[in-house]
């Protein structure tokens, strides 16, 4: 039956799940890819934006017409631009100049006011360090106070992980009919990992869930920080005290290099016709490593977190 939705906000979620059989040919096991780049804003963060705003409306923390201000690498900001635009809240996105220009332009096109913050001296364009994020955080706090704004703060509001617990994780279970053995996820805020892991393990505690981080920045795994300037955008922020991960089981840790993430993303595009970004490539690289090791013969689910269209100006697509 055909359904006409009342707004783009209602089109968030319920994304397809596809088998990556061309990539896994010759391997013993299956990788299932959740195509969250098909959300209206082009990323899984649309779920988070909707979840946090609706949570804030319900609690009374967000008043009608109140400005919304958020620190973002672009994806959460794009989701918030859509949700706030539909619901009538002015939205200000604060982002490091180290993130790809496409995401800033997309947020602006969706009606957001975009504030770009200079990187630290010596920072590498296209690579956002922890120090760069501290500058963005300081500017975000200033704007929030000056405008009397609501701050979604995707690193702390329960609407983040709950969006994946109630949505993504349940969808994965239903779409596979429970036939999923593991989940591997590149850690940003930790909301996706926490929500999906909690959901899957409630259905079946034997499902194994893996935290994916950049090589040299695997602080969640307890390793020393030696490469804070890795190129994998959208996560790997070298934050070892992520709120959403507290009390959430981790069955294993996987590290991937920037080159592995880029090569996997390119292979995903040319072999499977799936145009994902850096973190999607990191997820695929991790899943391939797991299928070649401790998860041989198993079925692994991963997220295709956002669209490769958001990185055309970066070295992810050198021939574009």
C-alpha cells in the first residue's frame, strides 16, 4: 500500500539492508549493510536529530521558536537543519573548517546558519583533531549563551542512543529475522553503537558487537593516542569517556587505518554501487577483517553512515 508522509521528518529511518555478496565473494561469511545514507539528509544522524529534538519538545527543554545550536561535523547538523526547518526552529551549526565543504554548503542550503571555526595552527585540512574540536566546542558554548538557544549536544542527550535502540537496532533484527551474529561500528559519539548493541543483545545476548576506531586513535580500546590527525571523518575523536558507552558491553575492538577505510569505501562504490563516506569504509574494512578472523562463517551487520557526495572535495575520491 502506498503511503504519503506528512513531512521529510517522517521519512527518517526504515532504511534498506543489503547483502555485500560481491565484496565477500571468496570469504566465509556475510556482511549486511544498513543504507542509512538514504535518509533525507544523507546520513544516519537524521535519526539522532529527530530523536533529540522530539525528546526536548516532550520534556519542555525546547520552546516554540527557540534557536537551536549544535557542534557538528556536518551530518548531525544536516539532520537538525531538516528537523528544525520543518518544525520551525532557527538552527545554527558550528563546524570546524577541517570538515568537508560540501556538508557546510548542504546545511546552509537547508536553511541553517553555518559558523565555521578555524583549525589550530598546524592542523591538517580535512582532518579534525581533538584540539580543533575544543575550539568548536568553545564557540558553540558562546553562541548558545548569547542566543538563549537549546543545545542538542549529541554527545550527551539520550535522544541520540535511543533513536538507534528504538529504530536502527530493531530494524536490523526484524530485517534479518534474527539471523545476525555480529555488529561492527565506527565510534563517533557512541550513540549508534550503544543503541544498536543494547537492542540486539536484548533479542539475543550471543550477538557479538565490536567497537571500530582509527589505528593510532583507539582510546576506547585503551590504547595510547599516537595518531590524533587520522583522516577518517565522522568519528575517532579520541574521547575515552563517551557517555553513551558507559555500561554497554563491547565484545571486541577493531582498528582500521585511514588507507584501509578509503580503499574499502572506494570498493563499496565500484563493486556494490553503494556510495558511502569515510566511516562507512571504516565499518566495511573492520567487517572484512573480522570475517577473515574471529567471525569467520558468521553474518555481520554494519552501517553505511553517510553519502560519499559529502566528500567529493576530499582525497576519498581522488579521481572525482
